[in-house]
C-alpha cells in the first residue's frame, strides 16, 4: 500500500506588497530586493478574518470544491504552520470545524519552512499503516504577523499563503517514495522569534525589544540552506534508486532565488526543470511547497518523478521524491462573489 496525492488546493490573499512599497518604508530599492532574493511582490493577509486558520480553510475549500471531495470522508488533518492562531489551542481544531471535517482528527506540526514536508511524511506513514485512507496535509502561514517591517533584512522576504493536498491510499506504484528528514538544533539562534514562548514569555520588555518578530543571521542561514538542501537531495535520490537524469521536476522551498539556483547547479539540474514562484509570493514558510504544487499542477504528468527539498528554522531540512500518480477529476471552477476569503483561490 502506498500514499499518493490525488487533489491539490491553494490560497493567497489578494492584497499585494510590492518591492516598491517596501522601499518607501525601509532603506532599500525594488531593484536591490529582486536582485538579492528573486522576489517582486508578496501577498499579505490584511483582513480581520485572515488568520492562519482562515488561509488554511480557504486552501482546503479550494481543494474540496475543485475535486468534489466529501469533507466527511477525511480521516485526519495535518496542519504545518509556524504562525498558529494561538499558542493554545491547536489551529487545526478550528480548521476542522470551519472546513466541515467532522470525522477527522486535527494536528498542528511546526518544523518552520520544512513543516509541510515533515507533515507529508507523517501523513504518508499513516496511510501506509492501513489505519487511515484519506488525510489532508496543509501548509499555512501568516508570516506578516511575525515580520518586523522596520527590519530591512527580513521584511523583504516573507509573505502569507496556504496550500493543501489530499493523500489517499493506492495499490499502484505511484505516490510518495522514501524521504530523508534532518534536524540540527545548534542552528536555533540563527533564525527564530525569541519572544512569546515559554522560554521568553511576553512582557513589556519583550515588546519594547521587538522580540516577537523574526530574527535572522542571513548569510549563515543562506550557506547552510544551500549545503543542506543540496546534500539531502543527492542522498534521497540515491535512497530511491534515482539519478539526476530521472528527475522530471524539482520543487524546492522558496526562500531565495539564489538558494534555489545554487541547489540546482549543485545537482546539475537545469533551471527549466525547477519550479519557482517566489517572485509572486515571497517566502510563505510552511506554504511554499504546496503552493508550488498548486501553481504548477498542470505540468505534472502521471509517472513523472518530482524531487522536493526544503530548509528552515531549527535548523530543519529534508527531501523526498514523488512518482506523480492519478489525480481526481476536477470540476469546473465556480467563484462566489459573497466569499471574499476564497475569491483568489477559486479563480486562480
């Protein structure tokens, strides 16, 4: 028995934050941002009803409506996020309620930018165990809630969004292949939000010190990301008996275009095989991989080999391979004018 992706959904907010808009508030230029990161714009969840749970629900709604999936058939929801609605309770609980997943358990996972890949591996193992048949895996983050828009080094990088996939069991030789996941806690201080947790609870001092925003050692993180994603990609291909020539598509974490290009060069894989949408969305953390799968789903053909690789805070990183399987038949897309939350997802 194997687990395979049979449906995909996605959502990004309609509000756009361009490089030019950022250059009006911090000392930078749109040209410099694009040259250093590959990002032209990012989406921000600015509405009062656009928490991480709302982004996740919109992506799930897109999946359920486009593929005619009955939410009552879903056994479980795995929500990867670094920006939960609350420290307590799990965001997945609210998402299950809003999305009508009345027979599903809900579970939050946080591995930062690697979160979706980790959740995908957990969901795959659950399907392969035979105990579950249908699991939705979501990557969703409202990064604007933890970004310091006075910090030029970080505010240029991040955006908001969500993507979702449906994992189902299959007897065919398609679907999820072997994964390799890695963690190195020594890198914790290089990329984190210091305040708000049990180690440094919120106080007047943490607010004044802006400890509730992302802090990053950019050059160090960049170097580790290239090294780690390149190495683990080579290892996962070998573990699955694949060569670079067998790879049809690469779906990398969208943190920085220079990282993506460096990883592709290290693997000797041409840019024409590497999926990139960082220019439109920025780094959406847990959502980058599923949003890439959503954006480029039409390009993936049955039997093709897809390499996914990620790197994030923690440090957390990993890679997996997918032999693309048979997708559920899509329905004609219908947009509801009364549902502003889902307007972009349902028409994209």
